[in-house]
C-alpha cells in the first residue's frame, strides 16, 4: 500500500471481528517495522507488551472502562517506555557505529539527560508516540485496522501488567480487522490554525 493511502485510510477503529487473527509472521513484520522508528540518540526507550492471555485482556478491558476493542482486536499491544533507558548501558545504542562515533555520542547523550527528569520522561513519551504511529501505518499497510487508547486507569493497568519501576505506559494499541467502520472524521482544524512560519 502506498504510504499516503495508508495515512489517509488509517482511522481509529473501535469494533473488531474476533475471528480475524494476525498471523505470527505479520505480527513479526509489524514489530520489526515499528522498531525502525526514530528515537533521540537512538535510545529506543520503547518496551512493547503484547497481551496474549485472554483473561488478562478481559481484565484490561475492565480497566479501560469497558472499551470492547481491548478484548476483541486480534492484538493488544501496550506501548511502554523505560524512562531510564538513557543510562542503561548506552553503548548498546551505538554498537554498530564506528568506534569514534560511539565514543563521541555515548558521553554526549549521558550529559544531555543527566539530572533532567522531565526531559527523560518527555523523551520516553516522544519515543512511544513515534513508535505508535509507525505501528498504526505499518498495520494499515498489512491490511489491518488499529486504534490508540489512553482511556484506561493507568495505575490499574500498571498493576495488571506488572509494570517495572521507572517505566511509563505510553498508550495501548489494538490491531485487527474492523467489524464496523470508523465513524466520519471528527473534523480537522483549518491549516491557518496549526501551520506557522518562522515565529508565532
Ligand atoms: C494517544 C491517543 C489516545 C486515544 N485514546 C482513545 C481511547 O481511549 N478511546 C477511543 O475510543 N479513542 C481513542 N483515541 C482515538 C482518537 O479519538 C482519534 O485518533 C481521533 O478522534 C482522530 O480520529 P482518527 O484516528 O480516526 O483519525 C486515541 C487516540 C490517540 C492518538
């Protein structure tokens, strides 16, 4: 599928055909594509939790105020991020780069994030956002629909998935085939309200 077709036809789908399942090779392709998303200093903060346990899916649906897509979609992926990834063996993020580049970048990134908890958290969220969009477009290209969700009790979900200390939950993504198309678009803002030139 052409990228612009994927961008234009991706919609947040809420109703899924429970009989439609992603194959494991499609799921693998989806995750591999998602992992090519950009991250600042290539830190790759994201940690993808794939929920395959149907009882857990049901409990997560309850924590998401009964949103049925959490239970019905073929895949439920909880996009989490390790806020402290910047200091967790950062040489890994440049393992394949020439040694001179690695020796320059690793101390640089460590200095950039040290003692800046807000920035560390912002960056983890940014990485989740970029990964989420790659995932949704890649799923569309594979013939699947998606939905992003933040409508859930974060503390409850953290408890249910045993979220490690220092991790955050970016969002949930459901992937599957629609049983009912998305409603019409809510309405896009006018270009003049969102696009500026040089200064606000
Ligand atoms: C981070 C994020 C969280 C969202 N959370 C929910 C949600 O919990 N439940 C829901 O029905 N839709 C949710 N949405 C879908 C938005 O309402 C939807 O993206 C928006 O209305 C635009 O529609 P479209 O995605 O079909 O273009 C979420 C979207 C994003 C990006």
